[in-house]
C-alpha cells in the first residue's frame, strides 16, 4: 500500500529552486535510502515533506495516506504520523525530556480522539522505549539535548521516534558525527521500530549506515532530481565509484 507518493515536486528557498521535479513512491513496510552529495536537495526534500515554512513548494504534490498534505500545517502533519529526525537536533534548556515527551504524546492522542495517558501509564511506556535505544534514566531526566554529546542527541531522536510511533519516519543524516557504537545503537533502535504498517526514509551521504539499516531501495538525489534508483547494492556502488560517476553517467545520456 502506498504510504507516500511524491509527484513532480519543485521546491524553492527564496528565489533559488532546489528541487526540480522529484518523484518518489514509498510503500508501507519499506525502508528507502536517499543518497547524494551535499547541496543537492536531500534536506530540502525532508523539510518539504514535514512542512517546514523555509521551503516553498512551487509545483507538484505530496500525497500521504491518500491525502495531499501541502496545505496541512507542520503540527498536523506530525499528528498524522510524520516524524523528522534532525541532522542537528536543537537544545531546549529548562525543558525536561520527560515533560517534553509527555506533552507531545498526549497532544497526538488528543488529535486522534484518545484520552491522555496517566502518569503511571506514561512512565511505563517511557521505560519500555528507553530500552530500545539503551537510554539511561539519568539521561532521560535532563533537559532536551542540553549538554548532550552527538551520540546522545541522536539516541534521543530515536527515543522520541519510539515514543511517538510514527507511520512515516524521515531520518536526516542520523549517522552524522556518530562513532561506531552510537551508530549501532541508533540503527538497532530504528530496526526494532520497523513494522509492516510503517515506513522509514533514511537520508545519508555514506554507505556505512546502510550496513546497519538495510534499505529496500536506494535513490540518488542529484542536482534537484532523483536520477537513479536501485537495490541496496547501489549504495555499495556509490561508495566505490563516488558521485562523480553519477555526473559522468548523466552526461553520457543522449
């Protein structure tokens, strides 16, 4: 079943066009990886899907669960089950992770017509989800990302993903700045959350993350378009040949 369908998507920042006609189909149960050089539109695509006001969609459509979501505000897209894991998670001093997540979880429940979780129910849920990313209780009691290492911030992102249980998770360069142990823990958490009724889009430069999160499809986003799609082996080919290979292949086309 198609969960996300992007058709002829054109996106600009100010006067500059970044995405120049992206087409992408993501079905429930699938993991897709989007690879490509810096500055070619990967984060722009993520921002457009979640509704970041920095990006202006000038043409095309984004269909999620059968609905065109372009006029849907960012908070409604989140409530509908779209999650973005940031490349550079922000710090929120003075706001504990526990209070932050309880508010977020109960706001989603309210949107779906459900009663808020009691304190005991929430703490039980939080303890279960912490185990998925090997997050300590001490870390969970701190302010959101304040003073966290890069690995701790990314663990916290996947913990938030586990708590919110999204239908579509977009991970924007989650592997950025991670050592091998943190990478393994983060990837393990993502894999544990995979189900037949949800999907994950992993945005990355490098093949190493895909040793841990194995994609069903790899897409190459180059100069604002998806120019090549293939199985997981495409990531290995990119690692071996580099992105210059893509440029040469495109120039060789009639």
